């Protein structure tokens, strides 16, 4: 079993956007984006960028709301070299930090660190269906910024990394990890960001076979609907996959979540994607050691929490998708396809479209 | 291909006389031909590359075309600048042009890359007059020049300064290492460059929690390396299948490879090895009631010292404790933590006053295995009930007395 404690007293997220607040709380300007990290899309082409170094979530209206007219599969071979070429360097000089597809346009967005040291510049790259790469300038775009608690300072060596973020039911959920204390933190900020929107920090404990309860950071998560209710499916750094009901993640309440699967050894989930096929829901999970796993989720709502020891990977049934090795990033492209970033045996990174299995 | 030499100044000029002799009676490039200048990013000036020799009237007209909405002319088609890699020398595919801005300044076409030219990389600028929408330039051949910003002299090699925790005997449920470097390091390579080896020198299989975003401090000189919590926590599959990472009684060595490049791309001075022996698991939460407090003396600036029965988290100790004076105000001063992280001391900026002070302790302060004052790393819910502290801080009072006269 998993117990969730919501702490509101210590953490508050403040909106920092300057100027007059326009539609949806965004105002035109150039956000001070300090570091590349996870990204996620909200409605109507609004993009959320997690900035660990700037201790902020930046919401940007990309204006990218027209469906890409080019047909066919999105594919870019040697994506890392091509992005590096645009940025005047080689693939050794960049790190691709995350990939997300804008559901409004079907175009892919990547966050890229240009440089490898602490001063690496963040860059947003857009890839259209024809494979054309374009650096998206954040100059003079409608944006808003919500500050995360505990910004790093020169005096303090503590910093908070964002491991994942998602927009669900009007809130941005952010999973984070500190470089000092080991604690599970899930922050939620209502969007549009209010003048002093209250970030809700959720402390999560999950059980192991009904006996030990521990706190552990969430590594990746994805929103998910069961019978009209929103959940987060979260993969922990120590492997359990848990279900958290979004509606109950409110300040001052105790939430019981459920461990629905334990993924086993060396199974470090990198990305999660929920999709429908033949009227059933499936979860696709990329994984550092086992490749891509497909998990049936039609039993998620009835799945009892794992409370006793099971010999093999416990909980939901799953299969490993053969032929998909080296997948480092994953996102849904449309109803039938997913977009993956794959590392080839030679080390190059390819962006590829795959049919959802 | 035109060869270039780096001049003493920061300007490099390559004069290329266009192959077709211009007819002076019509507009077009002046008689002197077209020249490409490379501009290094020294002295706070941006990197740039410029073409000189296009007639000012033509430049103005082209500029206007490039600014029209939508632009009917793109400078990047006429004057692309690329990074040249090894595979291009071997006839590989042309790389996309570098992102940057084109402007006309002082009768020159100027390209400023978004990021400065990187030392050691070869850049190529090609000016293609035939692609200009001007008849008079059609007969001119392309001119191409290359530029490499020289590598600066290598900085003093970066080294591992120390690894925390420092002890030679560490609990088998150890949660993390802090690696301290003498200069900022490159990101994205940590899990390739650090290994944990058993007594026979064999690397352990995936002992660390490998995160997409490595846990660096803001200066890039301290990395937090978490041991895989799935193999520390009891009752989870990774530990049940593979066993714990460290086992009491056995010897291990943490090895940091010399090959790990620092932020400037240079390898470390030398590999670093930290050998230790694993001891029994630590399942006891830190408890301020067990700390030995050595109070300072009034009117002096001698330290307030604490001694802990076990090592605590070296990094968190530097920020988790605050001293309040008898009026409840925070006392400014200097914190010191000894290498073993069992002793913490605080020297005030001004002499201590007589009275009752408070040491305020952040209850998130952890020991080496992730047990904090507030909560243990894991709770055995079938075992005895573990107290859970809900408050963010707890206080340890201490009395500052006047100095006793001899």
C-alpha cells in the first residue's frame, strides 16, 4: 500500500511573470530559461519547461496549433549530429534532455543542453513531419513562470532536479529529486499560474509486500484515465509502478495509492505512455535494461495492491517488445503511433516513428 | 582551398578575388573582389564572420528583401556557415547551417552564430554570389574559407578533491556518495565513469541509481551518487533477486576514471580510488537528544561544538543547523564540519552573550543511510512503532555562561 501525505505549509510556488497578465495568465516577454530539462504540453500548444537551475516551471505559448500538413512518419537519422550542427558544435557538445510531441500540431519538441558544464545553454528544438529541424526562440513569446521552492544559490550546494512533469486536469504535476535529502516529492501547481499559486507538495510512501514503507522519488509518470477519473501512473526510482488518484491529491488530505506492478531488476523506467488499442488501454514503458515493455492496463482499476511476495515481475501482465532496443525517449505521436529516440549501436541518436504495439 | 593564418589581432581576413573579372561599368562587387573575415570571440566581442565587397546599394536592397514579411530572400542560403566534421572531409553529407543572425554593418554582411565558435572545431563559411537575386553577381564563383579557433592552453588538470562519506567503514545500507571535484565537470557521463568494485576488483552490476539528470550542485563541482534504493530497501524485487549492493564484512573500492572529462573537455589528472569495508546496517534514526553539546563561553568567539554518535550527511550538516540567540534572532557565523561528519562546530561572527540559546535542527537531516530525524529510511510496519516527527524543525537548547574566574 502507498500512503500519500500532502504538505502545504512549507512550499509555495509564486508566479514571477512580469508585465500585464494576458489570456490564460501569459504575458509577452522573454523567459529567463537557465537549464534544459523535462518538458510537457498542456492544451492549445502551451508548453511547460522544467528549469532545475532556475528553480521554475515556465509555461510558453508556442502558437503551434495547426496540425502539421506534411504526411508520413516523422524520422530523423543522426538527430544528435544535426541538432549539434545547428548549434555550431558536434554531438559531443550537446545533451538531448527530453522529447515531447505537441498534440495540437503533431510536431516533436526537444530540450537540448548546448554544452556539458554547469553553464550549458538550454535550447528548444522543433522537428516537423518532414524532418526539418528548427530552433524555437523564446524571445517575445507569451509566457508565465512559477517558481519552485528552494532555488539553488551560490552559498547553497543543494539543488532540486525535476525528473518529470505533466499537465493533468488544470494542474502541472512535477516530480523532483534533491541532490541532498532522499525524499519523495510531487509538486502540483494550478495552471494558469495564479499570482501566488500554492504548490502542493505530496510526500509519497510506498509499501513493499505489505511490510516496509519507504519514501522514494518518482522517476517518471503519466496521466491516465480510469472510468472518467484521472490518475497518475508513477514509476519509482526503486521500481514499483503506482497509481495515484489525481482528485485526491489535495492539500491536507491523506491519499491511499496502490502499487500495481513491480518491474524487477535493473528496471529503470525512463518514459511512460498510455494508449488505446482495440478498445483496450495499454501502457508502454521504456526501460534502461529491458527495452520497451507493453503492459495491459485494463486491470489497473481492479488490480489489488501488491501486498505479498510474488516471484516474477509482480502485478500487471506485461510483454517486452522485441526489436526495440536503446530507446531513451518516448512520447505519443497520434492514436496509432509513438515517437521514440533510439540510440543506435554506433552511439548515434535517431528519431523514429513506430506503430503502437 | 584558401589557407589562412591567424594574425596577431583578432581579425582574420581572407581575400579572394572572384574568378570572373567584374565589369566596372555595371553594379556589382567592387574591383577588389569579395573578402571573408573571421572574428574570434575575444575581448567580450561576439564571434562573427563577415563578407566584405558587396556593393552597399546591393546590400541595402538585399537587406530589405530579407526583412520583408514573409522574407523573400534568406541570407543563410547565400552565406551558410557550417561545422566541418571528419565525415565531410571524406565526402559525407553537408551539415545544416549554424543558427545565428545575419546583419549588414558598415557595408559588410555579418553573421553572428548564436553560440561562439568553439575552440578546436573547424568552421566553414561559403559565400555564394550566384545565389543572390541580382543579375550582376551570377558569374562570380563561390568563395569558401575555413577557420579554427585555437585551443586555449589546457587548464590545470581537474582532480577529485574528496569523496564523502570519508570513513573506511561504511554501513552496508549506505545510500549515497558525494564526489567533490576541483573544477566544474561535464554532465551526462557520470554513470559511465564511476564504478564500485568488490574486493577482487570486479565492478558491481549497476550499483547506482542512474538518473537522466545527474545530481550536480549549481557549481558543477559536486556530484551526488545514490546507490540503487531498490537494492537497499527490503522487500523489493531488485534486492530480493540480486541481493544488496554492499554486504557487511566485505571490502569495496569506488573508482573514478581518469577518462571523465571536466567541463572544458580535459580528462582528470588521475583516477581516484576510495576503498572501504562495509559494516552492519544502520537502522537507527539520528536523534538530537543523543548529541553531545559543548557550549561556548560568553564574551568569546570560541565555537559551539556538537559531537554525534554516528556520522551524519556531510552536505546537509552545512545547512541544517541554525543558532538562535536568547532573543530568538539567528546568529551569524561560520559552520565547520569535520571530515568524518561526526563533529559540527559554529563560530559566531560576534562574541556570545550570556543566556539561553537554541540550536534549531531541520528534521530532514539524514545520516549516511537516509534515516532522517523526522523519519526512518524505511518503516517495518509489523515491527515496533517508530516515532514520526511531523514538524520541520526541532530545538536543542544550550546555556552560554560567563567565563569562570581562575
